[in-house]
C-alpha cells in the first residue's frame, strides 16, 4: 500500500512539474507570402507568433535572420482580414522598407488595426523605385526625426 502511494505521488510530481503553463500561441508559417523567391535564399524565418489579446486585437511578431554574406533590403507589409476574408483597410497598414545586415535578425511586431481582424498575411518583397520614393517622403523623414 505504501509503495502504491509513493508511486502515485511520484507520478503526480512528474506530470504536474512538466505541465506547460505558457499561453497557447499560434505559430503559422502559412501566413507568409514571398513576392520574390530570391528572398527565401537569404531570409530564414525563425519564429512567427500570433495571439488574440484580451481587447480583441491580434498581436503578431515575426523574427527572421539574414543568412547571406551581405546587407539585404526588403519590403514587408501585413494584410489584415475580417472573418469573411475581406481586407481591412487602414491608414496603419503600410508597406515598409527594412535593411538587414548580414548575420543579423529583424523583428517585426504589429497589432491589428481593428478588433474585427480574424487573420493576417505577412508579405515580403523587394523594394521598387516607388517604395524608395515613399520612404524618402519629407513628412515621413521629419516624423522619424531625420
């Protein structure tokens, strides 16, 4: 009887000690779109986490690493969709340019523009002349303090 008690106590300690008490987060690499396949050669996605916050907004964090031997430039954008699959339009949703030094990581942290957002897609692309013009906007540069 005593052996059975110790065995049950031991098993209870093992299973409760190993229980995962962290929040359940959604790792979904299927939510990534590469607009240019050459980006896949040097950008390695290390982690994508999304969670629905208490206020109903979706918070997303994407971590990627430049594994090439030189600095790379890319654009990224996060498209938000409602439960019917329609794109949620917002002035907060903008295509951004980022440069990543070789061997360094980029962390993209975004929050949905509306609590009506049900899903998202992260788009990676290469900058065009239009993207560069947008990035050189005087008002944007002033806002950044440049």
